[in-house]
C-alpha cells in the first residue's frame, strides 16, 4: 500500500526478524508469519534445533490464501501501482492543508493519514468531546459518499479526548486515477461542509 513491500523499506531498514500478518492473506483468513535474515537463520541451517509450535501453526488453508495473495500482488504489480499513484494522491496535500482544521497530512503510496484539529486563535487545539466533531465529520463524509477508516466505529465510540481526530485514507490498490481524483474532491468538499457546521471556516 505504501509503494514498497514493507513500510520499513522507506527508511532503508534491513531487519533481522520481522513479524507480519493481515495483509499477507488480504485478511480473508487469519494468517501471520515470521521471517528472519540469513544471519539469524545460519545456526538453524547448520543443525541447531529450536522446538516450538502453536496449535494452529501451518494451517494449510490459511497458507494457501497467503501464497495466492502474494502471487496476485506480484502478478498485478500492485506494489508498484501504489507507488505510481503516490504523486497523484499527494498532489492534493496542499489543498487539504489549506483547511483550517487540517493540521498534518502524511503517508506514502495509497495510504494517507490526516490529523484534524480545532482552529483556536493563533494556535490549534483538540476538539472537546461535547462538540462531537468526529460524529459530525463522519456523517458529512458519508453524505458525500466517502467512508473513512474510522467510520467503522466512530459513530458508536466515545469522542477522542487528548488528540486530534485521526483520518486514514486507504483506497483499493486497483483504484483508477479518475476515481482517486473524485475521492479527493469529495473529501475536500466534506472538509468545507464540516467546517461550516463547526463554524471553523471563519476561524
């Protein structure tokens, strides 16, 4: 999703041990894995034994889903596709930051994180719970046909307290450029309408 196989690749990290899950099977089936470097694996290659195990380790069905997912990602070039669409998605960054409620826009590829805060004088502050900022944002977004990550539980949970509202954008890796532009236009419109509801556009 970030345009590289693993997020750590953006920082030139060469890990000795890496644990990963979820995306390895596209979450169709529960699957996790551990991979180690040649240096860590050398003693075991030379005959050292480590006895360990889990009741559900090596589940054939889950592993088959994992292999199929990895093959699909490779065959359809989805990692490179995320990298190729990064410039288009993040070309909207300054447009988003122009909103008085947008404190930060970060990410890579087809994954964008946005922090929303309440403008207050010359500084910025977090939304007090009684404002119900998140609930109002999610309602406005869905009215514009936009469902963000927190839409899954934002309406039902307590408002976030001592932090800005986190907003995560993770469109399908098969999204087209025109669909991506439409999504960002709808998001921009959502910000305008939400800020009008909050009275933040005049701050």
